[in-house]
């Protein structure tokens, strides 16, 4: 099952949009779109 972020990215790419273009349509920043697509970050992941 795809995550919300994967669905956003998949649809954005199907529409041939950049993160910047999607952000403009959503009245937000490219960084916010990137964060949605990346999904939640777990504290301490990869620090072993």
C-alpha cells in the first residue's frame, strides 16, 4: 500500500509537475511539498 507521500509524488509526476509548480498551486513552499513526499522522519533513524 502506498503512503500519502508516495501518492502525492506519483500524481505530481504523472502530471509532469515540479515540486515548485505544485507548491505554487497549493500556496505553499517547495520544502513543504518535499516534506509531504518524504513522509515523517523518525528521530534517531540511522544512528546506530
